[in-house]
């Protein structure tokens, strides 16, 4: 059969691809879906050549109706304008592409109702699963997830329930490393820029950063009284707050910031006030966003393997029996981990006083 006549007369089907490739429709499906069974390289090449020759396009809607799932993953983040969430979203998208999936991204703006809106919308699209970077989820979001019987993986926030599936960082340990490092530079005290009043008291990464700072200070016999400051998560509002903090006669000589964005705002305020960093003020952030290496001076921060975390989240959302090497699994009897905790490490540059 002439493929060009076929394409002009009727819609190309999987049967047509199988006839041109000289194989079965099942093998064509395995090639298109990258499984579930392996296909010999030579056969795969014949199928791909037939697909290209015929101009075949899989009917994703029909596939979704048949399987009750699409090749989409929903990702809800608080604010993709913030560098950490932007970089994490990109890492998730690349990890999903490795598994033949696409990612839909929604910004909750830290609002419960927007989070529920995106959950309902994505679940209605029959996504394969959801990755939720959230300050919750709220009761309404949890109810929505239960109603759809959806597979959900939490990121960035430690789950309270043991049945939650999550990929998290050792936030407490990372904050301890940063605070100890500043104390080792000879500072009498280290102040901390934490979160805002609405920051959850349990399970939130920023809360864990504060806990790590407190532990390191108390281990060193230092008081934390009056040395914790609330600060917005973005650099612009933190910059304005830091202008007031650094003008005080009792301003700190060392400052651990719960996020890199906060630390970048502090560095901008210090430069405007002619305060030498790190000579008069040592600063360490948390997240190791790409911009941290480009600040003046370059920002010392706490980093992690974001690519591995994103890959773990995608694997969990598609198959929660997957075990991720190099992580600590916790949560259920028999060692089948539903929470994957990744280590954090200090990325030393110059803002802390090194170099």
C-alpha cells in the first residue's frame, strides 16, 4: 500500500504502522509507550521508520480514555517566580521527560483555594499523578485528593502522616552545618532570618531551618533569644527589611538566612549601606540557586542534589515501589520507604568569610 495514498485518504492507524513495519500492533504499542515489554533494536528502528514515513500520530485522548490516565504529571508549586521553585520545576520536567511524561505546572501563590483549584483541574485531566510542593496540603486539598483516589508525592515538605509519600531534604542538618560554620569563623552569635508568621510550625522546610539553627547555637552554648527575625521569602521585601536591621547599632555580625532569596536581599542591603561582606557581616543562605554563585561576594549556601530529588519524585509518582539508591528510606515496616530523604551539604564560597 502506498503510504502517501493512505495518508491522504484516511487517518493513519496503529495497524497501518504495523503492516509497514512488518510487525504486530502490540510491538508498535511497546515502541510508542516505551514498554511494558522490551523491543529488539532492529525492530524498534523499523517501527520508528514506519511512524515517520506514514506521519502517524498517537491518539492521546483515546489512550487516556482506555487507561483512565494520560501521559501528564501535575506539579503545583507556591511561586515559580522564586528561583528555588523555578529550578525544581525544571528538574521535575526533565525527569518526567526521561519517563516519557509531560508536566503541567500551577502556581498556588501560597493560597489554599488556588492549590485546590489546580488539584481539581489536573485530576480532572486524568494526570498520571501529582507532585505537590505545598505548605499543606490543606484539609480541602486532602479531601480533593481522596475523592479522586490520586497518587500524590509531596516535595519540600516533610509529611506528618506516615502514609504520605514524600521526597524531602535534610533541612535541619543543613541549617546546623551552616550555623556551625559561621560560629567556627569566630562570631559570638549567629542571627537567623526565618519565615513569616504564617509559616507552618511543623514539617515546613523553613521551620526546619530554624530548628537546625537553634540546635547548633545551643550546642555551642549560645543564646537564641532575640536573634530570630521574621522575613518574607522573596529578595525584594527582605532587602527592605534588611535595610532596617543592618542600620541598628546592635546589628548582627553573622546571619544565617532560611533561603538564598532572602540572603540575596541582605547582600543588596549591605552593599547599599557600605557594610563589608564578609568583613563586617558574614552571610550564609539555603538552597544553592544558580544566582548564589553570581552575587557579590559569591554566596555560601546549603545545597542538595535537585536532579536526583526530582527524579525520585517522578519515580514515586509513577511507581511507588521504586527504591532510590543513595537515600534514606523511612516509614513503613519491611524497609519499603515512602519518604526519601536526601542529604544536604555546605557549598562554601566567600560571603561566610572563607577564601
